[in-house]
C-alpha cells in the first residue's frame, strides 16, 4: 500500500491519499482543504473514490472542488449522508465555517469494501463522534502490516469528541471495544488528526480502550 499524508486546513486535519503497491488508482480519504495540494499528491493517477470518515466541516473543505476536478464519486456512511449538505449538519455553522459537500454518490454500511486497483479497505462503522463515523481497515496479505484509517474515532492517546450534535460517548466506547480493540496489535493507526500510532500502543496507553 502507498500512503501519502497531507495535513490540511485550520484544524490540521489529516487527508490520506492511498493506493495499492502498484501505484494504481487512489482513494482520497477526508479531503479537508487545499485542493491543489491534494491534486498534486494524486498526480497522474485516477481518483477511484473520495471517502469521508465522517461529515464534519474540517474533513470536507476540498470535497466539492476535488469532485469537480476528478469526476470521482463521493462516498460516506448512510448515517452521516444528510449532515454533509448543510453547514449546521457539518458543524461548521457553530464555528463560523460555511463548509458543505454535495450529496453523496454512494452510501456505506458496516462491512462494505472500498476498493481501488488491488487495494481493499473494509468499512468499520464506529459511531460515537458522529452517527455515521467509520474507520477503514486493510488486513493486507500475509506478512503485510495491517493499516487502519481511523478518522476522528481514534487518535494517538485519545478519541474524538462526543459533545457535538450527534455525538454519543457510550456509542464511541462500544465502537472502540467492539471494532478497534480486537484488531491485530501491529495495526498502524492513521488518525484524522495528529500522529500515527498502533493498536497495540493504544491498548496499553489509551485511557479510552477497554481494560481486561
């Protein structure tokens, strides 16, 4: 897997440009801002899809421009689909950001697979930060380190806030316990903000992970 991280926008959101090992078509995850930097990272490759881990304003700032330039479909979990089209729904209105996205072209559910070339990313529905929050997981072939794009569900040493509209602390705790904690400890975590981590490190140090 080829992974490029771009730190974009006023809240320093991680945008991920991901493709298979052959440098095939890409998946852009959370195009937060600065479409020119995203397009430069994509280069001559085809954008197979633009995937949102959730619908908050700081993760969608470049969506409209990127879709117009690439013709790629916009993909989001069905529980966040309605929120992305209004500034109230994205949370931007409360912070003075009039940021919205067009309606999604494809709606995801838990267990779906997003693909590009030989790349396969499994959808883990992880509500809590938002109702339709997702993580994208790649188990990879034998001997390949698993990868998790965790959005704002999981950060290094912390988790996403649950005090925004639609947030649910109990749901987030269940998402962590049921979907993320059981993943292989060597899984590399690529979050929506901040540095990478691993599931093993989060099991040891993250106070929001369940304890045996």
